[in-house]
C-alpha cells in the first residue's frame, strides 16, 4: 500500500513537472519587444540567484520554473556574471543563451569633464579588458583625426566626457569611435555660425574650451575665463595658461614652477603665442558653450584664490595688485587655520 502511494506521488510529480515545463516552453516563445531591462548578476552568484534576479526584473514569471527549465536543458550550471541589458519578452531559451554566452553583457564607464587621453586610457583598459597599446592605436586613427579635422597627433579633446555603456566584446576602435560620435552629437549646429564670426575653427574652440575646463572650478566663471583668453589672443599676448604647461610636461594639476615654463613644446603657452595645436583635455558642453559665447568683458588677466575662484583685471599693473591681495588673503587664512588648529589641540588636552 505504501509503495503504491509513493509510486502515485512520483507519477503525479512527474506529470506536474512535465506540465510546468510544457507551460514554460509555451510561455517562453515570446518576442523581445518589451522595454530594456538592466540587471547585474554579481560575481559568484548561483543560477538560482540569477533566476530570482530575472524574476524580480519581470523577465520571467517564476524563478523556480525557469530554474527547472534550465535544469532540464542541462544549462543550470552555465552562467556568466556581469551587468546585462535585456529586453522583456525574450524566450526562456533566449535567456538561457544570454546567460550562458554572456549575450547582453555591457560595461559601464564614466569619463569626467577635463580628463585627458592619458586618464581615459586606463578606464577603457579596465572596463573592456583591452590593452593600452590598442587604445593608443585607436586614438591615433587617421580616419577619425581627419573626421574631426584636428592637426594634433591624437584625438585629445574629442573623446566626449559622459557615461558610456559598451557591449561585451567592444574593441578599442569601436569604443573610441563611439566617444567621438558622442562629441559630434554634443556639438550644436548653431555653433558653426559662431565660428565664422570669431574667425576660428572648431578645433580652435575645442582647444580653448579644454583650457577653460582645466582652469575653472566654478561654473559661472567659464564665460569670463574664455573671454580673458580670447582677449589675449586678439591682442597677440601669450595665453600663459598653466594647464597647457602641465600638459606639455605630462604633470597632474598643481603648482607650476618657473623651471616648468622653460619646456620646449608647442603646448607651452608661456613661450608660444596663440593656441596650442590641439586640445589638452576633454571639455564638457558647458565649457564649449562658454567658448563660443564668452562674456563681454575687458579683462586680460586673472589670478586664482586658494578656493578656486578668480580675480579678473584689465591691466598688468592691476593684475600685480590682485596677486598681492590674493597672497595676503591666503596668508591670513593660513594663520587663522593654524590658530584654530592650535586652539582645538589645547581644548582636547584640557581636563
């Protein structure tokens, strides 16, 4: 009697399982017409956890049924971890194929405004598991250099700062081309009319914008800083932009010393009058906008306070006075900070 009951139970369970899997197969024959769904299957996740994530994101109705279907197909142990972009409506078989082969895996990467190619390269290397040499070759692609019309040897300035989602297997050339295309989309058509009015090329504007990007810490100062550099260009005064010297030396932002100003480079705007041959970083939309629509101001000089904001002046004599004022203010601030630190130290030692 017990054996017959156990046999009937197994029979009913087998029938239920077949029914479940047949229903799964029928409901799995959909089309990928739904919205894109982003989900991450963390490294080390089991297939059960992946199925639960698919269910939580509405890609399958039942994590258990999908798991059983995968077990029947013999694919419940084949799984690639990563961030996926999948469309709702995929069949169970299509989902299994995606998880097994990594189809739909994407790699996210964010390029901040003002980053140079030297800073972008390791981001691409890490995000897409590329070699640095492949990225170096991609940013020197002659077709793309001709496309953006820059005389510089690389695409510096044209890898637009943004957040990118690359498909798995994206090559260095494909990634770089996508970043250049993002720049082209960011460049507004109405800016082309301004080029003729300013007697400048697009490469000139991108170069100017890259210097503005590296100089400015407060967004509202961008149009004024751009105007200062344009006023100096019109007067044939060297730009004397510290970021260009840092770029020539391959240095990170920081203090520029007198010895640095002697570097023999077309990017040294202390020695060379005019703009450098190309951008020194990737400017964002705000710096591009400021460079084609600068403020209408007479300033030709500026000096930065320690907190990043600038003092703008018309003449060199006024500029020297501003430098002394900034230095004096910095000394006062430093003294006040030292006094506050000493007081805090005394207070902590009081019983």
